[in-house]
C-alpha cells in the first residue's frame, strides 16, 4: 500500500524552487535556495590558514580577502593564504588581530589585541604612531578619510598617520574601554563602551544607557547594515536597533540574541546572524533557517561574517576555521532538501509543468512550493525510468515490479509478465505517435505494447543484445535502441544494426539523444560520445577534449550547445566546436566543465536509464546524480565572467626572497628565478587561467594554465620585463597585465670591458702568430734560396770542373798507349766520376726536382729508377694500403731517406737487387728498403767514416718526421732499413701549424 507524504522544505529554499521561471542574475546569495544548496567550502590551518579562530574578514579593493585570526593575519586569493605574523613580519609583536578596515586610498588598517595598530600599503607594514599597546582594538573609517581608533584608553582620530584628536572620560565618555565604532551617514560616530553607547557629532558627545532603551549598559559590539540601521549588541542580552530616535528590542523567535556575535544584511536584504552557539542563521520574510555543524559548518561558534563583491558570504568561526557560501551554477536537491533518496535515476517534466524525479527509494514530484514523495509503506519502491504517454498517467519503470502507472495520485501495476513484458529491470519507457508503449529491459529485450497486444524483440529478432540501456525516438516512425553491444534501429518491425564495424562495434551504449537538427548523439561506457548525422559517424573522446569517456546523459540547450553528464563532471560542449571537430578543422573541443565547486553534491551522473536528462520548458536542464538531482540555467552562469586582475606576489632568486616593491636588480651569478603571481578570484579560482611572458627571453606567451609560478634558469645578463595576465576559463584575457622589470648583473667575464679585453688579447695573439708565421716563411724562403744557390754553385763550378777533368782524362786515354801512365789516368778518371756522382747527389738533396709536383707514388719510383739505372739488375717497388695525403716536407724527407738507402746499397753494398715497400696504415706509414748487397755490422757502421753522414742524416730526417728508423744487416746477408712514421693528431697538427714548423708529421 502506498501513500503521499508531503515535505515542506525548511525555511525558504525549496518553497521557492525557481520553477516558475528563469532565474535572474543575483548580486547576493539567492534567497530562494536552502542554505544546504549553496556551495559551501571550509579552510582550516591544514589549508594554510594561520589559526582556526577567525576574528575579522575584509576584502580590499585589489580583490584579496584578508582574514584576521588569533594567531596572525592572512591574505587570500581564493587558492592560497599568505600569512603575516611576528615570525615573518618584524613590525608585529602581537598576532591577535581584532579589527580590519580599508580607507579610500587603499590602505589597510590593522588593529591588534595588545600591540596597537598598523597599516599595510604597497607591500609594506608600518606601525601607527601614538597608539598604545591596548589602544588600537577597534577601527572605523571617518567621512573625512581619517581613521577612528578605539581601545582601552578612549577614542582617537588619526589622519595621515598622526593622532589629531583624542577622547576619554575627561571629555565626557562613560568609559575609556571602546568596544565598537560605527560611522553614520550623517558623519556622526557611534561607539560603544563598557558603560554605555556614545554618539559624537558636531563636536558634541551624546551618551545612551539602559535608561534610553539599551538592553544592557555593557555594549559588546555595534553593527551598521547597508540599509543604514544601527544594531547594538550588549552582553548576555538581545539585539537592539536605533529607530526614530530611540532603541527598540529586536527579537527573532527561536534565536538566542545573547549568543549573536555578528550581524549582516546582504544586498538582497537577507538578514544574517553569526551565533556563538547556533552557527549561521538567515532571517527573511519572518522565516529563519540555520546552518550548523550538523550541516557542515566548521563550528557552531560563528564569530564574524563578510559579504564580498561577488556576493559570497564568508563566515569565521571560533576554532573551526573559515567558511564560504556562494551560489553555484547548479542547484542540487537531495535527501536533505526533501527528496526520498539521494541516488536519483531519471527525470522528466510533465504536461502540467511539474518535474518528476525517480530514485532508488521512491518517486518525487516538484510541485508548487515543495517536493512530494511517493514511497511504499511495506517495501522499497525502486524506480528507475519514467514516461508520460498521451494520457494523464505517468508510467514508472522499476527494478522488479515491471511498469507502474501513477494516475490520480495512486500507483498501480500497469505492465508485467502477465502482459508479456519481461520480468527484468525496466531501464526505459517511450511512447510513439501510434500510441505504442515501448519498454526496454536489462536482460529481456524490448517490448512493444499496442493496445492489448505485446510484441517482444530480442536477439532472435535481430537485436544486438537483450540488455538495453537507452531509447530515442527518431521522429520518422523508427526507434533507436542502445544496448551493451552497440546500436540498433527498429523501423516497420525490422531491426537494423548500426554498429557492425568501427569504434561503435561492441560498445556499451548507455544514453541516446536526438537533437534539433535530427542528429543522433550516442553516449557510451568508456568510448566517449558519437554523433550520427547524415549517415556519418563522428567520435569524440578525451583525445578530442572530453573530460571523461563515459557519457551517461545527453541534452541540448536552447542555443544548440550539448550538455553531457559523465562519471566525473557535467560538461557544456559548444556546438561550433563539435561541428569543427567533425569537419576536421579543429583538433580538440574546449568544454566548460562543472562539478562539486559549482553546486553539485556529486558530479557523478546517472546513466543507463531513460530519460537520463531533461530540458524543461523554462530552458533549465535537469540531471539525476548519485547525490540528488541537479538543475542549471544555461543562460546564467553563477561564476564571474570578467577576467580577474593578475598580480605579481613575490620573486625568488636562487631560493632567496627578493623585495619587488622597488626596483629589482639581481646579483651576478643568479641561476634560478622563481616568480609567483596570482589573480584574486574568491568565487571560482579553479577557473582562473594565466599566461606569462619574460621579455628578453620568451618569444611568445607561455600558457601557464592554472599554475601560479613561473621558473627560469641560467638567464643571460641584461634587462628583463615579466608580464602576466589572467582570464576566466575560455574567456578573454584581461588587457591589463601585471609587470615586473628587473636587471640581472653580469659576472666580470660577461661585462663589455672584459669581452673587449679578450678581443684585444685574441687580436694580439693572432697578430703574434701572423708575425711568427711570416717570419718563418721568410726564413724558409731564405733557406730554400740558399740551398738553391749552393746547388747551383756546386753544379756550375765543382760539377762542371769534375766533368771537365773527366773529359780531359778521356781524351788523354785515347792518345796514350797502355801502361802505368794510362793506369794512373784511368784511376784519376774514376775518382773524378765518383766525385761527380757525389756532387750530383748533393745537388739532388738540396733541390730534388722530382718532388716539385709529385706525390710519393710517383716521386719515389722516379727517383729510384734514375739512381739505379744501369747499376742494379732488379728494382722492385710495392705500395699497399689506401693512400692518404702527406705533407710536402714529409714527402721530401721520405724520398731523401729512400735515396740515401739506395745510394748506400749501390755504392757500399754493391747490391744487384733492391726492394722498396711503402705501406699506408691506419695509424701511420711504413717504409722499408732492402738489398742483397754485402751487408755490414750495424754497431760498427755507425762510426764508420767511409759511410760519411748518410746514416746520420737518415736518422735526423726520421726524427723530424716523428718516426722510428731501424737498420737490419748482417755481413753477406744484405741490408734492410725500416721507417715507421705515426699519423699526427688534430691538436698536434694545429700546434705545429701555429708554431710554423717547417718539418711536420707525415699527414697533410
């Protein structure tokens, strides 16, 4: 048996569900929402707050939120806290912050419990002169831009940092201990004390006590709301307000006024109270709602409140930290707002305009000013799908009771196994233009109910699977069917398979939606989103910009954008981007994503049911989730759309903090640079994106995403300018950039004068090398010229003289008979010939003609053949290995060594066969000359005078080549010389070249 239970939503919220029309932009927290429907966030010491007891909250004009605590002051940009206390701010001795105000010049004034007052401007703190340790506990900005400061010794007025007026009991105060200061619209000043209330105006002090209507003489705090009303709180008593020249008690039924610590009236006239024992209270239209620790408030002891420029409400607590309440783009309705259960499964709007939500324990109707629940009294009513046919009844699919019908407020079984509907989980219901009812089940296939006839479609009839998850009316008399094995289309009783091939084959299809352009959108489990349009299938996954590849629900908004629910977020996909990706002109989408920070209690949507999302007639979109049903107005985002202003907070050079409040000059040798920046955004900091650029290093903007630090290493000396700007996700960049210029000093070797000296030194070295080279060339030319002269002299004088002697002796022999005389002449002739040969060898050595333009493969054979012509019977010359270039000087030495070896073999060894071998090896060059002459004893031969200087010269030339010369000879066994010359390395060749050495290693 079932019955209706009506849940009147607490306070105001669910009675004003915005079902009547589109939500208009609100400048404060939407009063039509329950307190539990606001996005609530808590920060404690674990999140960077200096201490969990919050005493004061204030937003300055630069966008930062300042939070005073009992153990320090914190500046908050929406993401991180920057703490100021006695450990890092020398001017502070007492960290207990008692009050905060900002003057019209942007200077922050700070009052402490026992250390006077301070100011903060342009990154610097300063103590207010003339304010004693217990004299600066309360602050207020005067109409003339001066500051009122009150404490334990009266009231003082400060202008330009100087106390210009002081008021104490001598001037008519009831007590010197000031507890609160408020400046009225008429420029008068109200201030409370331990003995009563004062009003200072036109130079006169007026006092008020319990005789004038105050609940108690001991005033603990004063509040002035935006509507100009003065509220007075006294110790252990209710609140009184100043009205029409007198004080009136202001009591809220059920609220203990004595526990109220702060009062605030927001810009929408909602009346908020911070209670020291009941948490946060909101009073509107004679209704009071509470939000306490049981609802998630960080502590029931609320101490102070503040409404920022975005309309967010900030609540400080005692020992509980800081709380923020803000409107989210989404509004959530869960069990605490009146739903029958948190886990919702499907949603639709009926013809009457009511929204229906199925849940795992009951059915819910949003009607009028509340939510009605339909539950079963005897067992759990597990509803999963819904549909409204042509009649007035609502069809409801269940997990085990088939299809129910809700008619005239009563639930009754409509279709079950008796009517041919498989006894399985009903995942979707749909009716067509022919009045057929289609029922999809998870395991039993699809049932068509037309009047009294039921037709069953299963795998036997062509379905890919009997486990069905999604349905969609194609609008042409056909039906789209999603299962755990792809996509089918049923038309005229025939089933077609639209997932035989491609990425859709075998996919688990859990959502289907046909948009206004008749394109079919297919949501899958783990394979992303597909679009089937004009027989063309396009796939969108995380590679194309989706945040999740499981798409549980799909719906189109009035602008044609697609909204998809996933396991982690709800995303808005711009139609233009979807089309561009399908056309191939865009690689990736740029979705706008929504999650718990936007008002959802869970961002995991429900899939595999029908309908899994709904667009209501007012344009709002509804999605079932694991924690309630959520609704969003696509035309009214609740997060700021204007770009926040970027600001540079701090610079670190090699991990040391740099004071960037003045011109920055970094020391030489700075290697690592870290620049922290931010853009205060107290509503949706997670949507703030940054880009930055270091002029002088970066050629273009660096996309920083959501990170708030830029790192640079090993910058060159010079002047740099760091620029950063911010935007809201996917929005326009703020044209006003935050900039920070700095200079990086050079090391001494990076200075211009050092580089100039180095250049001059290099030029000097080059000049010296040039002069050395020129000198060597001149010397070499002189030597070559002298050698040529000596060779010519020998040729023209000695050689010619010897030739003459030979000619004369030859002539004498022709006319002389044989005998002793002729024998002498023959001896003289032979001696002359020998001397002529020696002279020719000397000329050859001084200027060998065969080396002029020939390499070793030509010069050695040419020289050898000339020397041995007519002298030996056999001359053998062999070359091996791959030849590589050799220097001319080296060629000369090699030819001369070979020539000397041949000469020795002919003249002294009387050889008849000479073998010359030259081998080009990887590590050097090997030359050997062997003969079959008489040989000699090598040790004795070194000093044998008859061999002259030949062997000594050969060793000298070998040493000049850097080689090793060895002699192998035995008497009667001939002689072999062996020369090994290594190849020079690059460094050695460069060095020898710079030194201008004429005799170099063998390699060119």
